[in-house]
């Protein structure tokens, strides 16, 4: 059913883009309008499927206020279609993950909808089972380090032990600084339910200490919606709006960033930058940091916006073509230039940022950068649990970071997992790791390799 919703969403977006977007000589003339329209329509669809949990104050509703008459008409077409399907509930996280796979490239002078990727292998967010496992490992380690109860989630618990853990959690800061649609915050709430038999009121008290950061604004809104639904209290919306931030913690403010309306999927500009004092340290910090790189994938945007440029391999020929583009499509050329300039500045800033002293060898890989950042943002008494791409710990280029963590006794445990049982919706030959960090007084590191099931972790 999710695929059908995505296909219908693609249909209404295509109808609007085909009508509103000017295409000349097989290239988009106004990329800002092109991306803004997609953004508003995605938000409008999510607004209708979220059952207005956040009401008129939600980002989805606010974005809809800026829709054109044509966009509103398209959303009404979607709404009528969706009601006819008689679907009771839609998982917004799973749906949005699929929506991110839809593209609207130019082909033969027309905008098209490419939905072929809906059936491809790929995963943006963390499966529930994996998020639950990482949270259990992280919370158990934190509990053991602070009040001495070993393997709390899998042990037989006395009432006094449960009270001790609840008291600990009342003053514990919980965070995910690449939180996506909130997979790990939801897993923490499930931990409260499963192992502490927490009431809704207790869960609300614990969640007052939740912190989240996410560069994708629609993902962040879904995270808040899902937490409010699980807590059954929309009154906490105002609190979550203050503690869940639409930002990118990898970059600090810099007035040299271009002042420009960047597209939704671009995360390296001043509007998303964070001063160091805006990022709270946490006692329990978990997450699945993005597995990409800090770059502007110009070939991807050539493919979407001006496909003839993506076919040019000779650099001199491409320079001439771009010079011609600056004359025939000045707004498209400026759009490409501003995004490229902003990435160049972000890369320079990250290389010079002492927070990433050990994680910039061999390029700027976000998985590696977030690992060092998360380690630095973990409190003295805290524990960090991350799921990492296999190469993050295995690649020789990242030995400097691994050595730094080892030399400072920061590694508690490492679990290397083969994806042969498709724990992740990525290729079965891929590998990934779970890394548990914190002050390891004993200096003993648990390291399991060749795992194929989460149940094999001990």
C-alpha cells in the first residue's frame, strides 16, 4: 500500500511541476520553484496522512499555507483518492523513506516521474529491531556504569532496582543528533515500557530530557508526531519544538555562507548551522549517522535539472557548457554555483574544526564525522551507541579515529555484523557495526565479529 501512496504522490507532484515549472532547452529555468513545489506537496501529503496530530502549528500545515492554487487542487485530488482507499493508519516514517526515492528528472524536454527506485534495495532509517537492540545495549551499559546493575534489560529485576533506574533516568539526558524520523527516541520509549513497566506519565517525565537534531525538516516533524502519538499527549508539542532542532551539528555559523534559498535536500548552509553552545551534551546518545559524504553531488543535479550536462565527460567541454548555461539559464546556473560554493566552505570549516581532528582523513564521510562528534558530546558518566557502516571501523583511513578512541579507553564494545539476513534493507553482502562508547575504566573491550543475527550479540 505504501508504494501505491508514493505513486499517487508522484502523480500529483508531476502534474503540478509539468504545469508550473518552466523548461527550456531540456533544462529547468527556476530550480528554486521546482524544489519548493516538491517540498510543499510532500508536506501536504504527509499533513493529510498524519491525521493532523500537530494541528495548525505543524510544519506541514504551515508549508501548505504557501501552496499555490494548483498545488492545493492537486492535494485535494490526493485526499479524495486516499479516502477511497479506506486505509486506517499509515506509518509516516516508512512512507517518507520511500518518498525520498522518487525523482522528477527532465527527459526529452519534459519533467518526468521516476518511481523505479521504490522497489530497489536501500534504507535511510533504522529498522525497529535494530534500533531496539542498540538502545538496549546502550542503556544497559549506562545503567551498569552508574548504579552497578549488569545487563538490566535481560536480567531478573527487583522492585528496588527498577526504582533506582527510574530515579537515574529522571536526571538523564537522552539524545540522537541525526535523529531522522525518531527511530531511536521511539526505541527509548519502548525500553521504558518493556523493562521498567513505565506508565505514560513516567514516560512523559523521562521524555522531557529528550534532545534531537535533524537536517531534514520533514523527517524531524515525523519524529515529533510519532513520539506524541506514543505518549498520547499533543500538549508536549511545544516542548519538543524547543528540544528537537532543525539543524546540522557538523557545521558552525559562518557569514561567508551564501545567503540563498537552498533546496530541502541540501544541508550545508547558515540556516542549519549550529553554534557550539546550542548542542547539549547527553548521558545516553544513540543514532544511525548518515552514511554519505560532505559533497555536492553535481552529477545528480545535472541528471535532474539539465541532463545534457551529465553526459559531458571532457572538463573543458563542460566548462564551456556551464558558461553557456549562465547565459541561457542564469537562475539555474546561480543555483548550482551557490550550492557548490556552500559545500566548499563547509568542507573547509570541517577540516579546520578541532571537533573533527581525528575523523577527516581520506575525505569527509558523515558516518565518521558523527562518530567523533558523538563521542565528544557524551557526558562524563554517559554512554553512546551508534550503528556504523562497516568501513567506518574497518577502513585503514579511519585508523586515526579508532586509535584515538582506543587510547582514551572510550570503546566498551564493538559488534561487527554481516547483513546476510537482511537486518537492514541494503545489500546482503554489506557489513555494519554497532559501537558502544563511554569511559571504560576496565579497559576491557568486548569485540564480536562475523555476526549475522542480533540475537548472537551477548
